[in-house]
């Protein structure tokens, strides 16, 4: 039976089936270009080095068989930036140590040009493991995938914004339970949707005042969920469905 659990204090998920998978999402490698446009200069080599080391520490601690990158590995949407040409292949060196699969997101156009031979790239519709669909979250799942009972996605980068709170600007986990028919019209019962936080801890550090929410057709479809839980990276529950508007 497939099981999932969050990695303590990290924006990472473990999925256990016949193999153990480590899942992370929304690395947005190359985001430094947007900072540079606002006269904020960050060396991408430093952020890539930190990201790789953090990921390697998680791999060492959890010992997965495979690593799944759940979309938006790169940051630019329609092109490949100068930073991405060098930084993305540098990051993919991790694939020499562990089987690595990329599920493309909406920012991953032309990523095949940056992917070395040892990295696998799936369809943008996602990967099904057991009864779990792993998808970026920017497209609506096909009715052909209606056998799943759980969706794990990224894309919307849940962050808690509450001025004056010690948690203001912190990445969070969101778990939603909703009527399955809202996602798969021919199905009955409930579906659980786990929304992962961005793996890139700098992504909103300088942008939270101008934060623009990403829109997911999956989340739009399940508005008015039966129930929801919002948790910090360490797993502490801080809210329910009444707080969804604060994080999504």
C-alpha cells in the first residue's frame, strides 16, 4: 500500500511503494535573474550549491531509491535564461547519484535542452504510483486517471502571510479533502490533495509584499473543500479550511 509522509522540517515528501521516492517541487533555478532586474544581485552558484547540499542531506537521511522533481525546475517561462543554461545542468549532476525524474511544470518549457542523458522526463500530466498522482498542478488531470485517490502537487507555492505573526512569509503544507467528482466528474467519494511548499527558500524572501498567487485548475475545481489542514514545515497544524485564503 502506498504511503506518504513529510520530511521533518523540510519542504520534501517521502512516498513509499515498492520503492521509496523523495519528492520536491518548485526549485525555480535561475530566479536570480528577476532579482538582478531589481538591482538585487545574488550569485546563482551559491544558491545552487546550497540547494544541492540541502537535497543531498535529505537523501542521506531518508535513503530514497528515486528523486522526483515535481515541476518548475527552472524559473523562466518561455525561454532559457543565461543563468539557467549553466545552473540547471549543474543541479542535474545530482542525477549521477540517484535516479532522478522530472515532471515538467509550466516554467519548464524547453527544459529537454538542459536535461542530461541520466535524467528522465515524464509527461506533464504527471506520474501515477499506486493510487497517487504526482503532478505539478498547472493542468487538470485526465479522466483516464480517475483511479487515483490522492494528488500530490506543487505550483501554487503555499505561503502563510499574516502581518505581525511570527509565521508571516513562511512556507506551509496544505492538505485538502474534497469531493472526487470535482476533479474527476465520473467518480464518487473523496480525494485528498497535498500541496507541497516550494523547495526554493529564497523564492518569496524578497517578494512577499508583491506576492502574486499562482492559479491551479485543480484548486479552482475544489473550492469549498470538505476539510483542509495547513501545517508548518515541521508538521505543526496551524489552521484549517477557514485559512485557505491566507495561503493559496
